[in-house]
């Protein structure tokens, strides 16, 4: 015999919902992770009903005690949703009314599943944002640790994936760290906009019973209630923005992954991965594959798809609430679950990888990466840069004809190319001189890179303080 169906609606219907409707309408199993947040909102709502005179002090305490026990039972796996529970709200009200038959039904007064659903997801995302931040910060610290070890390790920087100019290896590592820093900064800024409580909005028009939503907002760690009750239940731009930030983070992780894949290749030989963070081949015994980087790169496309799908869902939805909005959780949960897997693996891979500084230095001057030093020297000597560019190009062509690099050029060869190429230029056509010369703010000079590391460490310490200073419900 099937379980009796308990719904939060149905009084005006004569017929039972069809099996097809029930199957479509029932929440995805992943949605029930919101149970602790639904209970947190219910506790705040119960206090509001007490202020409204619907619950007396004794009733309030009974409800609060019952909900505390329900949360403990759910966490322990002692209770779980049944097939008859349409959603998390139905599930928890069913359990509550089983335990407090006369009192449990009072809790529904003055609220709707519309503001409950909006509140549950906001609370969940704000809490998960902090957990996500801690995982991002661990990756950031791994990048900084590697950068600190390679402030003086000279390698080659690329444009168009062609050798361009010498840089210290710390510099590209920090370039990735800077982009990821901005992702976390976006998350902090997102939280400021999301710190508005939808409780009290009810279905759409506000509640005639719950008249002090600002108190519930404070209890739940929000800054204030939403300004407009329709907007509170109808809008999901904060979810779309969260998914965008997650997608942008995934894109930046994908770019870092691509670099690691290149660095670990036989052609580059810049980096060797720790055995614990690499895999082998089922047929080729010699292989050591950067699977973490490849899997991360692949999952970026998945998160981009989540964002595209959610934006398409939100497009043209009329006010106020529509069931289409249930798709918001599918996108958000998948982003969170994916990043939970990716970030620790990436942090471990970066922290344990070993860079081959000697090999990077050997490759650094290849492909005439020091050519800009010649052009800059000429420009500083008073030669118009347009001419300096041409002269340097002729020098490169002469080197190619002889099969040598710029570091092998003789004083006589310089004079043959152009009389203005004095032997003094040879002191500048050197790796350490090239990177040291880039000593402007943000440049690759070791002293500047060390300053950048110090600033970035200070900046991420502030982000860590934000992650630790959450005043919302401890679910």
C-alpha cells in the first residue's frame, strides 16, 4: 500500500494529482539538503508568530524544541523524506505535525512556500560561499608558496603561445592567483547584495500576520529584509550571479589547468607532478598524466552550461513566483558540488608539483626572447623606436642565418647590422638583466614580484576574515 499523500495545498481539488504530475512536481533528491536551512527559517518564523500573538510562549518553545530535535534526527539519518513528500517544506511539516499534531499546523500561518524556498536557498548559498572561499584560499596559498620558491627562477613568458620575453616563474603563477583572487572578491561583493531576507514576503504581497520581518532577518544573519515583497519571491538574479561567479572561477581554474598540462609535457619539462596527483595509462607503462588538470578543464564547460541554462530559464518569467524557478537549485547545487571536488584536488596538485628551474632557465632565451632588450636599449639611446624595432629585426634575421641566439652575438656582428648597435648592448641581452629591468609596479623584476606576493597575502588574509565572520545560522 502506498503512503498517504500529504500536501500543503489541495482543498479546492476534487481529484488526486496524477502519478505523472506527482513525478514531475516532486523535488529532486538533492533539494532536501536545504532541510537545516528550512528549519532555521521556521524557527525565525515561529518567533514572528509569537510576536503576532498566534503562538504563546509555551507553544513557541514546544515548536522550537521539536524543530531542534528534527534537525538532529535529519542530520543523523534517523528521518528522511518519503516518496509522498513533494518538497523539503512538505517533508518537514509532515514530521512536525506527526510529533506535534495540534500545534504543528499553526506554523504555516503568515508564510508561503514562495518565501520559504527563496529564503532556504539564500541561506544555503551564503553559507556555502564561505566554505567555497576557504577552498579557494587554500589554492591561493598553494600558488603563493610555489611563487615564493621561484621569485628568481627565470623562464619564458608567452604571447600567442609563442616565446615572448623572459619572466620569473613566480610571475605567471601569481597571474593565475590574481584572477582567482578577483573571483573570490566577486563572491564577497555578491554576498553584500544577497544579504536581504525574503521572509515576510509570503506568496508575493507580504504577510498580514508577520509584520516585523526585519527581526527575522537579523536572526538569520541578513542585513535587512528585501525591499519589495514581489521581488523577494520572484527574482533569482542573486542565484544567477552566484552561478556566474562559480563559472568564472571554473574558467580561471581551466586556464591554470591548461598551463599545468603544457608545463608537465615532455616538450616543456618545466614541472613534474607528484605521484599522488597524477595518473598512468592502462596500456603505456611510461605515462604520467595530469588528470586533475584535464578533469578541471572539462568541468569548466559544465559550469558554463549551468549558467546558460539558468539565464535561459529566467528570461521572460512574469512576476511573481513561477515553478520554473525550481531550476535555480539544480544549477547552483551542481556548481557547488563540482567545485567541492575540483578545488582540493587543484590545491594539492599545485602545492606538491616540482618545478625544474634549470630547464626553464635553459629554455628562457630560446626563440630570441631577449630581442626586446635590444630595441629598448636603442630607444633609450635616442633611436626612434620604429627604427629600433627594424634594427632589432635585422639582428634577429642575421642570427637565424647563422643558427645562433642573441646571447651568442659578437661585437663585430652588431656593427655589421647597424653602427648604432654598440657592444654595450650585450650587457643587456642577458636573462637576469632582462627581468630586473622590468621593475615598474606589477613587473616581473624579482623585487617587484616579492612585493606583489606580500600584497596578495595581505589581501587574501582579509578574504579569509570575511569567510570566518559569518553570522548566519550554523547549519
